[in-house]
C-alpha cells in the first residue's frame, strides 16, 4: 500500500515537472497520501513496540534518520563575505554563506576615517543592508555567527566604497 502511494507520487511528480502554481499544488496534494500513510505506520509501530521503540524500529526496517542528536558546538567564522552597492545612494548590501546552527548574525560596518563609530546590526538572515552611509567613503564590513554557545570569530573584513 505504501509502495503504491510512493509510485503514484513519483508518477505525479514527473507529470508536474513543468512547474507553475497549479503543478505545485498538484505535487503537494500527491505528497499528502504517502506522508499520511507513513505517519499511520509510525504511530502503529510506536504503539506496538510497548516501550522498546528504538529496538523494534530498527528490527522492522523503518528508516531512522537521526537517532542521536549531535551538539553543534562553537560555530566557524562566516565565509565568503561579499559587499555590493545598494539600490540607493549610501547603501551597501552584505551577504555571507549561511553557517549551519546559526540563530543570529552580528554585522559591523566601520568607515575608514579616524574616530569613526561603527554601524552595527543583527539579522537572522545571512544578509544585511547598511544604509545612511556617506557616499565617497570606504567602509569595512565584517560579520560573525551566534549559535547556542558563544559567537564565532569575525569573518575577514571586506572594504567597499559607498556611492
């Protein structure tokens, strides 16, 4: 029964490869059938195992995706920071490769003039837009990632002129 539902989903998925809103809706509806059956099977196995769930799941051939959670620990410094000009004058857009396990990114932007006060910001995304910058000045931008332990080291700074 589950195999028939998976075969029907695979056939329907191939038929909706064109894309578009209606194809996406059909694909999502076709996915509901095998997902519902797998949930029913998982519930049955949980009830039938009577407290020895992991052993019975392994013996039943039910796939275990992540039996043990691995702590993430200290995050690495963000990599591949790029800074581009924004749509308006005095804007710089920064983007970095996402770091797995990050809850927040801390951003800093400092003008290359003596005594400049850095502009800082936080985001949950791996991108940030700095605005109200002085055109013609060079700015250094860096980012770090915050996870469950402590903040990572700062990325290598990138310099860019605001226009």
